[in-house]
C-alpha cells in the first residue's frame, strides 16, 4: 500500500473513531440521568414525615430500606457502554501504531534509511555511561545513559540509538564509548567502520563485549547487510 493511500485510510479510521466517541456521549448521559432518578424519589416521603408534630417515626424509616435494593442492581447500560469504550481504546492504540509506522516511512524512506543499534554483553570490565556517534565526520548522536537503561542493555536489550537518512555511496561511521573500565577507572574507546549505502535500508550495530583474555572491553561495529 502506498503512503498516500495509507494516509487516507488512517484519516478515515480516525474520523470513524471520532464519530463513535460522539455517539457514545448520548447513552452515557441518559444512563446517568436514569440512574439518578430513583435516588430523588425518596425525597417526597421525607418531607411528609416532618409534617406531623408528634407522630410515630416508623413511616419515616420505611423508605430508606428500599434504597439499597435499587443500588445493588447495576444497570446493563453501564456494562455495554464500558465494553464499547474499551473497544474504542484498543482501536485508538492500533491507530497510533499505524501513524508511528507511517511517520517513519515518510520521514525515513527505505532507499535512504540508516538505523544504528546498541547492544551489550558485558558487566565485568565495563560500565556504559554514554555513546557519541559521528557519520562522515559529523556528530549525529550523543546519548547519556541512566543506570536503568544500562541495566536493560546488560539484560539483553537492544536500543535504537539513531535513525536517519543517507544518500547512496560510501560513508564512515565512528562511535565513541565512555564509562567505567577495569579497576573502576574512567574509560573511553572508539570504533570505526567504512560502509557502502545501497538502495535499500542500512542497519548497523554497535556491540560492546568483554574480552576475557585481556581483561578489558571490546567495541565493534557490525554491518547487517
């Protein structure tokens, strides 16, 4: 499906969802009004009970006994309305996903797209603090990691650190890694790769691993051809 057709399709879906939300406004009002009506009914006997000066109080206590019975029975209209609202929420989430994918396709077409990912298999000789990325001697990303994000990478997570556009041809990528190295000292290392950008999308991975033999981290850039 072309981007233009997908845009029209998503707009139509959005309008239909808006109409559905508007249609749900009327049942919500009528259900609330009908639920409020039984609560107002006992008000008349209460005024009648205050009229006698010295009568018995038994008639004034009788009406509240019927109120719990009406409150214990939830209206079926609320259950149906809740199901419809939940269905609309799911449709809105699906629509947002489609919009996100469409945005990436429009901003980063497949013929110029370059995506860069970061992965880690370390923990003994290196603690990641930040990554700086340069493409063709131009800085495109400088990312500072929180302790939670670094821990997620250690547990096997993969982060998309950069997504951009590059023309077809030869390019150079340089990545600098900073953090705590062996003996908990400040550590900074770099990795470089020269790659060819073809017509399709290009995917590169910054890999940080432990080199056990030398007791130090190792940094490499992998080209997913």
